[in-house]
C-alpha cells in the first residue's frame, strides 16, 4: 500500500482549522441566538476559536516574540468577554487585539526598535543557527535596518486597515454574515501580509546583492 502524501497531515490540520474558526462559530450562533439572544449566542460562538488558540499555544510550549504576540491576542480576546453591551460592541471589542498589535508595530518603528526584528530572530532561532548568527552580525547594516523598518510599517498599517474594514463590516452586515466574513478577512489580511513579506524580502535580497552591499535572510 502506498503511503499517504506528506501534505495529508497539513491538509487535515487546515480542514480542522477551518471547521473551528469558520463553521463552528456560524453553527453555534445560528442554533443559539433565537433562544439565548444575540450577545450570549455570540459569546458561545467565540469559544471554539479562542480554545483553538489557547490549545495551539499550550501545544507549542514556546516563549518567544511570536508566542508572546499570540498570547497577547488571546488575553485581549478574553477581555472581550468582560463587561456588558450589545452584540455589536462585543464584536468591536474582539478587534481590540488586532488594533493594539497593529499600534505596537507602528510604535516600535517610531522609537527605532522595529518589531519585525525580534519576530525574524525568533523564526531563525528555530530554523538555522548560522542564519541567526549572520542576522545578528548584520542587524545594524543600513540595508537590513531599512528592510526591517519597511516590513514593520507595512504590517502595522495592514493590521490597522484590517480593523478599519472590520468595523465597517460590523455595522453594515448581519451578525451571522459577519461571523463568516470576518474570519475570511482576517485570513486574507495575514496571508496577504505574509506573501508580501516573502516577495519584498526576495526583492531586497536581489537589490542589495546587485548593489554590492551585505545581505542577510531578513532582506
């Protein structure tokens, strides 16, 4: 018997991720809002994605820049459960994590300590000791600093744009529709930013190499 393709576990994980973050919230809200009301049904529908995030953090058991941002997002999402208010207000509070993280990116750039640097370093720590050493040795090179600063600004602006669009959708769409559209917007934003980061890094690598300046995996 032929073994399963290596991509099978990833596809299964993706399917489970979609079920938890897309299907489950919509189904829970649809089944509960008539008897429980919009607010309680919305709180219940938020549990599967929240538990999924907590489970992922516990499973990885890593404390680095990436995991700290994920943990901050979980903590801020939990704060969305605190306090009363309408269903719309609850949906707005759930945007708090993305809003504050976006501000953190822009603030880090403003004070000259771009947040992309510790994130890139955390990634290299898990992949290549040589790449990490090279990155640390050249972190103050102007081309590297320029690349990291641009990446930080784009991520900050991209996350804040996601919040602005989400707020507009919250006030213009029915709750059940937003429960489907909101996660799609979130995935599209993160996927778009990740793709842009890869393409921009490749562009900077070619540009810096052509000009004869030092380069690293961060560019």
